[in-house]
C-alpha cells in the first residue's frame, strides 16, 4: 500500500512538473508574441492553454482516485491537498499567459507595448520565467531554500510593477489612454503570475517543512 | 458513519454560506467606500478580509479532518473536493473586495471614480452583489437553475466591462491616465469577482448534477 502510494504520488508530481514547464513555456512564448508582435507565437499560446487545463484535470482525477483508493492520512493526505493547490495556481498562471497573448493579438499588427515600456516588460517577463523555472525545480526536487527565493523574486516583480506605473503617470507619457490601459492590464497579468508562483512555492514549502507561511495574495 | 458524514458536511456547507455572506458584505461595503469616498467603509473591508481568510482555513481544516477520519468515496469525496474549490473562489472574491477598498483609499479624500463612471460601477457592483447572493443561496439550498443564472449575470458584467472601456477610450475622456488606470483595475476587480462567482456556481452545479461545465476563466 505504501509503495503504491509513493508510485501514485510520483505520477502526480510528474504531472505538476509538466504543468510548470508548460506554463513557463507559455509565458515565454506570450512575451515573445507581445514584444515582437509575433502573431503565431501569441496564437500558439492560446491554442496550448487547453493542454495545461487538461493536465490540471489529470491532477485532480489522479488525486481523487488516490484519495478514494488509498484513504491517505496525515502527511500523505496533506501532500494530496497541496497538489490540488499547486495545480490550481499553475492552471491560473497558464490563463495569465493566455491573457498576455490575447492582449498582444488585440493590437496586432501594432505592438501592444510601446518602445519605452519594452525594458520594464522584458524585466518582468524575465522574473516570471525565473519563478516558473523555480516552481518546476522544487516540484521535481523539494528544496525549501529555492522555494523561499520566490518571495524575493516577487519583491523584484512588485518593484518593476511600481516603476511601470511611474512611466505611465509621467508628465511625458505620449501614448494616450488606450496604451496605458493595455500596459496596466499587462502589468497586472505578470504581477499575478508571480503571485501565483509564490503561492505555489508556499504550498511546496509547507509540504516540505510543515510550516505554513502567510498567503501572498 | 453515514450520519456522521452528513453532520460534518453540514458544518462545511454552513462555513461556505458564511464565507459567501462575508464576501457579499465585503463587496457591498467596498463599493460604498469607493463611490462615496467613505474611508471608514474601505478600512472596514480591509480589516475584515482576515475573517474571510480565517473561514477559508476552517473549511480546509474541516475537509482534511473529514477526509482523514471518514475516507469518503464517490459522491461524498466529490463533495469534499468541490467544497475546497468553492472556498478558494470565495476567498479570492474577498481579496477582490479588499483590492477595491485599497484602490478607494489610495485616492482618498478624492473619489477614485469620477462622476461619469459612477453609473457603470454602480451597475457592476449591483451584479456582483446579486451573484454573491446567489452563491450563498445555492450553497444553503442546492438549486441548479439558480446557479445557472450566474452565467447570464456574468454576461451582463462583461457587457458593462466593455462599456467601461468605451467611456475610457472616448474622445472626450477628460480625466487623464491616472484615473483611467484606476478605472481599468477596478473594472477588472469586479469582473474577476463575477468570474469566481461563476466558477463557484459551476462547482455547485457539478455537485448537484454530476455534469461538469467548461471553466469560465
């Protein structure tokens, strides 16, 4: 029974790693579509969001199946509930990549992000990518220190998010309201992506250490 | 064992109803704080978000305890997983009320929403309130027809959200970028509140009918 549980848990973990990799690839591609007005990249993100949703359903089914067959208790039960939380965060991160792609397409062939804002979005995307990579790593190989780094990454994301508003609200913002609205929403998508990565990381830390950190949301 | 499960499930259901009522009250109060620049109302929403988070933790603890003690299967297990989903949606709806309150406070004593936008936000808040009320009702007394109404409410919310952008992007928008950014974020908060209400409703419908509708997010 114990071996069987371990084998099942391994399958669930692998599904979560697959989700993290899928979400990371989606946000990379969404950023490329956004910053280079690459329509095919944006469309591919939207098409592939269904794959991430499908992985999410697989995780839920596996966990429910496992709860029903094995009736785990204590730390095993906790691992199952944590898997559901992490999967929900990853699924939402996939949605946010999809939102970035859709925002880019809405302005295509014009770029949704003007030249002045490309550096800040490049940096936000870089942090988002690093965070998605770390989630994949800690899911593949639990590492509380690496998971804790996500908090610092999120602080850096918040700083960039503030600096974005600084540019939008500068006296010399030349692009008008529509571009400011796009940038506001895009900024929020990257920032929420980071929040969900932090949440997912906290759940993994809880699983490793048993210590529940306060929610980041 | 069966009676015991029913009694436990009843407690979980009541916690969810309490969450739905708390979230509804929070969004009402947040809207009042927003539209009347009522600082005390906004501050009260922020202070009380912790209560909703606490209810969320109670639901999780109860469900985990119940899974461990009773090892439910089939529809009972499904009810437990559904309760976790609904609680997560409600917790997030509380966060969104908190975000509305914080946006209002950031501009206090100025109103964050100018006179031209007050009607659309009044309408969005009205729909949000109706949706939160319906979630509470279907949790207290399962009703698939009432839950299905949430989809129509969400369509009305989406229409209002579009009309908000229409005002912001009109040639005669007089308020500049900062107010447009606030309105963009506020619009998103109400719209996401509705999305989570739809998700929560779908989970309840699934529980009642066993039919899984496609995700709204």
